[in-house]
């Protein structure tokens, strides 16, 4: 097939997918009354006109999306995340830039405008997600068929989702924050919250299994993917479907999103646990029940483990030094010292370096042989750094200090400097680890045909959703605290 | 710089210019001074110029980091946005305040104030990424074949051949692998008879059934995954044409391996000094085969002795003689005692006082490698346990049922373990170079073999001057071989790259000798340890030196199991049982290769395989 034909098909499929995304997001946006600005683009005020304009734009953007990801991998798990990132990018380009420029004559790049445009950010994310999923359905013929029975896959996913939700529920319940997971369905009854939490777990788990019947990468990338998947569920769960079901309206306004913020870290951690759990369960099933012995091609978890640990520890030290510089700047070493019941900054420094090193070791084990150039090293490192911002200062640190983690937007915004520190840490960690790997054992230089195939698979992660994940993680990490926290 | 990198740098810089112009225009449009504070230093014009310059540099950085990948335009735009966000942190939040003499602006308030710039950076990143992809695509379309990607060569252009798969050879290969990190231009080949690296310090424990044989050896293919491993016997080396001739089996044809650099790490083989009967009847302790054969032999003797009626024959069966009081001999006799007494409960007809253990040593005292007090301690300890020592005594020969010692002495036995002499590998004698009296090739301090071009040596097969110990050669220990291998690798790399060579400098860290049954002696940099503490050190040190995590775990498990269960007495080979005369005649192939050596006087300097 000629390139132009391919592109035409991409345009067509993308436009159709964009139609689906536009219809759903348009319906949602009209509910929160966020359509008029779109409508005024054609100087019309009627809601119907606004809706039509929105859908038309959505179709055009969808066509662009179809073109953009045509050469990317076609699975639903890939296009979903590309769609989310595409939506987020268009929030910056659309409401904040082009529309504002066309309608008002200036750029709406300040915090106030961004806060006002929050509903449309959520709308764009929803649009992107739906468009991505629809495109995957339209392109299904090009996708790989999932081996094994569909029910087995869904069942495994649901099981892992149930367990992940249950674990997180225990953690939340102990802190008296079980509602965080299903915020908007606040009923006074604890049992209702439990049921909602577990149901969400099952649904999200089954959905994840459908997206990734066969998780392709290692545990580390799975963790990052799961984190973003959790974010997607935060959008469609506490902000969209749950309030719609319980109160008949969406929680997309600034206030409502602020109120729903505590559910975000819960969903991010849940997503990470879900992805890792599913990855491991799938691996276990393959080890125990698969007869395709020749296709397993594993060298065993222990092989090269010591070296990965050593490189991770060294990289963790370097990243930790970057982090320390940030922490000294903002005078936050005290919090680390308090973890061991001390008040001196030196103790804080030591604790901090030890923690950084442990995280570095875990990075070495989870992400070895995943980054093949500095760009992907930055991507994985930053994403991992963000994950630890959620898990560390927002969650574990208060737990160790004996207080309940408070996942409010204000607390998260107050930890913004620490977020920058974690991102710097992650970037340093990823890059140094990659350089160490490249120096002594560049895994992407193959020795045999079999290994060459594996290397190609991994190197083609630019064709998976990995780059979209990296960008989305950093964008969300930087933008949400600013918008919601101010 | 490769053509594709240059292309990506230039395209990145151009894309950065496009992105930067957009960014600056947008910031100016909303009346924001965009170079976030930098413009405050000077006039707006200068600020804009600075900003555009920064954008060009940042764009070049983008090209260098993310590079062009065909069809990956979605990823290119996405990574552009990521890169833009990173520069928002690095620029307006960090560098700009620093340049203005304030601390970095990482607080929420400052991030908040810089939000316009964040949106600008997202825009900048997206446009830069997209432009980069378009520019490179246009360039590639306009000039197809302009950048010829350097294909990896079909065959390597340089070859390093390593002979020997012991500590010296494997450490050379490993270091070379690191130094050349999968460089397709270089081929590293390692030729060895056995496909594993044997951890010799634990060999005695295999012979005494304390450890599983496979657990103390790591496959060369796993230890050096990027080295071409050739399991073959070396037939000869032609140093004039730089070719090694090898043969995979006696019936296989001879193959040739050309080399640019040759590393000799062949190690040593036992030396019987032509003493009668030894070559046929003595056990040696060089290979896994040797160790398992000795173990099977000892257990088979216990089985026979348990049913033997004749007291004389039983005494012969239960007498174990080790020749040589160095590391290997001392550890072996102690381990044999542990083995026999550990399993004696299974043999009700053998009284505990009957087994006899004799160590024959030609010197004044055992363990000449360590200081006198520790050697005395070892002697005392082992004597208390019931081991007999015949010092100042030499083995003169062996018959079917006895070992001849000194001037006419005779020990009735079926077991003689020979650790009293080693000699460098016989192949070395065929090389046209300088050799010492024992037959080892002479190397200089950079480990180059004297008199040969592009030939290097490491380990027991070479006489290497000890820089720290004027006039004396390095001792033949594993810890030296290991370091020599690393230096050889470094020097081969230096020679290939035209860099200056390194000298081999190493001071022995220490010596550790296990004496069986939770005792050992250790001497580390002059500090002396003995007893349980030293034994613990022995196990810790050697466990950490064992190659590969897998083997470490296995040996640690073996040792743990050993704490709770008696030693295993399963006979793994029936070859050892039929008749004792045959058994005693068994010997290793390596031993036979070494036995053709010149008959050295019994007083020859006894070189012992030692612990690291």
C-alpha cells in the first residue's frame, strides 16, 4: 500500500474516532456549561451550535490524531495513552492559546485563566482517552490478537484489581480515609465505601487486562503505565462517572476537582499496584501453564542482578545528590531527620541519601535494560521520580512520622519544591544508570539473532506509548498542583 | 562526530530557532518578558537575542538527546514537550533566578508566577519536536544516502585470543569485554579445555563432599557472555604468523585462530618430578574431575573397609596420605579427616581410631607461605585432631599398596594425594621465548612476554617480576592471576589504541587457609587471625570471590545444609569401585600431560596452588 493511502486511512479512522471522542466529551462539557466559549468561536450562542462546533473540531483533531499515531503500535493500551497526551497537549494549544487568541486577542497563559479552563482540561483528557480507545477499535485488524482465552485475561485483571483495591482500601481505612477512593459517592456508611472501592478495583483491573492482555515490558515500565492508567481512572471515576451516577452532575469545576484531589494519589498508587500485580501474575501464569517453552526466552531474575543493583546504587547516589541540593535550598532536610527521630540536618542528609540509594537500587532492578538512549533514560527516570513523590512525601513519610497522609490539593501544592526535587532526582538517576549500562554492557548491541529480535522489540518503545507516558506524567505533575493548589 | 549526529544537531538547532521564535513572539504578544528575568539584565532587544540563542542551543541539545527515528513523529513531538517542560524547570525556575543572584525558584508561588512560561515551553517543545522531525525528513528526502550509516563490520577487524579458562584468562576476557563494550570491531576468543572457571580454593571441600561439584565452577560462556568461547585443546602457537592451532577433540581436524594479541593464561599442571609410581597412582587436585574422583575413592574405601576381614588390608584402606604441606595439601588432609569422621556413623564395623591421616612434607614446617606462629597453630590444631605429620620427609615413590617415603620408609595405603609440585603448562615449552628453570615464560612488568611480539601472559604460567618486592617473582596465587588478567586486558586495550602501558603492581592482601571443622588461619596485611573467627573470614571472603550470584547462593545453601545434615556418601561413579588397584591407577588427563616434564630433584622449589 502506498504511503498516501496509508495516511488517508489514518485520517479517516482518526476522524471517526475523533467523532466518538467529540460526542462524549461534548455531551459532558455541555453539562458543565463549558461549551459556550467553543460556540462563540463562530459567534453563536446557542448550545446546539456550540455542541456542533465542538464535534466538528473534535473530528478535525481526531483526523490529526489518526495521522499522528498511524505508525505507532496499534493496541488499545498504546493509543489510549497517546490520546490522553494528545488531549493534554491540545488543552495547552486550544483553550489557552489558539481559542483565546482568536476570541479575545490575547493568550490566556496565566493561572487564573488556566483555573477557569480546568473543566476543559478534563474534557480534553476525556476526549483524548475516548478517541484513543475508539481508534484502537477501528484499527483492530492491525493489532495483535491476544493469545489465550479472553475470560482468563479479564478474570486475572479483575482479580488483581480487586486485590490492589483491597490493599489500598486497608491502608486508607486505617487512616479513616476510605472515601478518598470514591470521594464523590460519599455516603456515611463505611460498607458502601468499601463496596464502591472494590467495584472500582474490579472494573479497573478488568479494563487494564483488556488493554494489555500480554504486558510487553518489564516491571518498571509497567509501574509507570499503571500510574498513568490510575490517573485516567481518576478522571473517569471520581470526576465523571461517580458524581454523574450519584448526583447527576460532573465534578469538573475547580472546587469539585479540588475536593476530588485526595482520590488522585489513591488512584495513582492503585494503578501502579494493579499494573505491577497484573504483570507478575501474567508472568507467573506464563511460567506455570505456557507450553511455548522456546518463546519464554528468559535469563532468570537473578542473572546480572548484582550488577543492576550496583549500578542502581551508584546512580541513586548521583540522583540523590541532585535531590539533596534541592532539599538544602528549600531547607527540607529536617523532615528526613524526623523520620529517625532526630532533629539535626546531618541526620536528615544521611537518611535522605540512604533513601535515595535504596530507590536507586530499585530503579536498577526494575528498569535495567529498558532505556536505550539518554532520551528514554530521562523519560523512565522522571516518571519513576514522580511515582516516588506520590509514594514518598505524600504517603509513606507522613505514615512513618505517625500522621495520616493528607492528600489534599493544598498539601500537594505545598510539596511542590519536593516534586521538583524528585523530578531532578529521577532524571539524574535515569541518565546515570543508562550511562553506566552503556559503558559496560550496552544491551542494545545484540550478539545473536534471537537477542536482536528482543532488542528490536525493546527499542521500538518509541512506537509504543512510552514517550506519551513520560510526557503526560511530567505535565500532570507540574500543572495540577499549580492549578489546584493556588 | 558521526554524520547522523551532526545532522541531528544542526536540525535540532534549526528546530530550536523555529520554536524559539514562536515562543518569543507569544511571550512578547502578552507583554511578558520571556527570557524570564534575563531580559531584566539588559534591554529588551538583548533579551530577545539571548532568548533566541538559548533556544538554538536547547534545540541542538534536543537533537543530540532524542535523535531522529523514522516514523516516530508522535514520539518526537511528545518528547519535545517533555524536553520543553524540563527546560521550564531548568530555565525560569532555576537558572534565571540563580543568574539574578536569588535562590532557585522552586516554591509554588514562583512556579505559579512562571505558569505563562510553562505554557510557552510546552508550545516551544511541541513546535521544536515537530520541526525537527520535518527538517530531518526533508533532508533525508533531498539527499538520500547523504549520511551513510556506519554498518557494523561483517567480521571483526581485530582479534584477541586468550589461552586458558582459569582466573587469569577469564578475568582478562571480562575486563576486555568491559573495555570494549560490545565493540563489533574486536573479537575476543577464549580457548580452554574445560568450559568452566573452576574456583580452586573450594576444591578440597568438593573432594570432602562438603560442596556440590558444579557449585564451585561458573561456565565461561556465562561469565564472559560476549567472548567467543572455543572448547578445544591447543596444539601449538605460531608466533611468527600470529596463529593458534587448536583441536576440538583428538579426532577433529586442526583449526587455526589468527590473533592480533595473544594472552597466555594456561596455568600449571602437576609435576611428579619423575618419581616412580606417582603418575599412575597419585590423586591430584586440579580439576572438578580430580575432586569427585577422590571423593568417590574415599567413600568406596570406607564401603570396602566396612566389610573387610583382613586387619592389614583394612589399615591400608583407612590410611590417607597427602604429599605437600602447602595450602592445598593442608586443606585437603583436614577436609579428608572431616569427611571420614563425619560419615563414620554409617560404617558400624570401622572403629573411630582406625582411620589414619598422614601429611608428608619436605620442609621444616607446613604452610611456608604464612608466618611461623600461624603455621604452628595449624600444626598443633591438626595434630590434636589426629593427623600425623612427617616433616622434612619426601615422597620417594608409590606402589599399589604403599607410599615410599624418605630413605626407605613405607606407609601402607591405597590413597596418595599429590599436591607437592606444579609446573607451568607444557605447551609453553614450544614457544620461542625466554623461560625460567621451571618452564614458565618470562614476562616484564607490563606483562608482555619477553622476546615475543603481541604476546602477553598472566597467572601461574608466567614468571612476572613483583614490582613491590625487588628481584622476586609474583607468587602463583589466584588473587595475583586475577589482577594480572585485568592488567593484561588493560594493556591489550592500550596497545590496540596506541596508549601507554600499565605496570602490574599488586601487594598480596592476605592469605587464608581453612583447616576444616570450623577452624582456619588468616593473615591479612600482617594481622593474624586463627580459629573460628578466621574460619568465618575464610568463608566470607571466598564466598564473595566466587564468580556469579547464582553460585554464591548455591554454595551458601550448601554450607547451610551442611550445618544441619551429615555429609553425603552417595557414590556418583561406579568406575571408582571395582578394584582398588584400578582405582588407585586412575589419574587425570591433565596430570598425564604434566608428567612428561623433566625429572626435577626432590628438593626443587615446591610451588603450590594456593588460596587467593
